[in-house]
C-alpha cells in the first residue's frame, strides 16, 4: 500500500485555509501517541485504530509477534499489545510519521496482562476508563 500526502505549494492558500503542514500533522499525531502510550500494554489512542494490517500467518511468515515487537522496540519505536477477539494477538506500532501498522498473529511469549481490545475506549483497567487508561494500566 502506498500512502502519500500532498502539501500545497501555494502558501497563500494554506494561510487562508488555516491548514496544517504535513510536518505539523505528523507532529500532532506523534504527540498524541507520546502522551498516551505508557507501556506495551497500557494506553491506546484512537489514532492507533487507523492502521494498516499485516497478517503474520503461516506458511508465509512464521515469526512470533514477540520477536517482531522486540525488533520494533530496538529500532526506537513504541508498541501496544492487544489480545485478539478471535484468537492470537495484535501488536500496534506507530511508524515515524505517526501512522500505524497492526501486526496480527500469534505469540508464545506475549507480555503479561495483555487485554482484549475495545474500540469504545472503555476497555482495560484505567480508572477513568478512557483511551489514556486503555489496556492494563495498574500502577
């Protein structure tokens, strides 16, 4: 999938439309992730659900999601784990632009306390039951 953003070269048009630049929009999305994602299982903002999916399925890809998550984290990116409602897990990770890739597959060694996802921002253990507390957020 190829996703491309265009920024108008007409600075007057941008000024009149009060438009964000691509860099400003990416900074905003990444700032939301930074404020929300606190651990691999706590915090999940609604931008995270706007993702492309990669199915890590045999026979095409035999990797464990824990190995993929470790590689992503070693590269300096964040991850968030969810248990799938059907079976297996999903590892969500923002790319440098703030857009998300969701890796769907299985794992023999997921982190402790992985919760099942709920798109209404009411899943998990956060005391306010908001997106900031989505997941397992016990202190």
